[in-house]
C-alpha cells in the first residue's frame, strides 16, 4: 500500500555574466522549492564573491525575478 506520498515543486536558475549562446560565467545559483503543504524555501549561493561585488545590481535583480517566478507558481 502506498503511504507517505510527497509532492515538491523545485525551481533553479543561474545568474551569469558574459552570457553567450545560453551559457556564461556563474555569479549566483538560485534554488527554491514548494512542498505539498505550501512551505516555500529559497536558497542563493554566491559562486564568486568578486564577480558578485562587481555585478551586484544585476545579480540581485535576477534573484528578485527568480523569486517572482516562484511566487507566481502559487498564485
């Protein structure tokens, strides 16, 4: 008998610089999940502190756009 079935929706994205043909140098990696009870978890990893410092405004804007996509999934 099937018990303890769980459903989690996962999201991921990368904020990068020097993007060409869909790839570039990663600045931050973003992950989020929504579990079956509606609990939302966000995680952001800075891959390179110097690149982040030099591209903070763009990387932060990418993170905010990512958050909006995730939050839009529950609307």
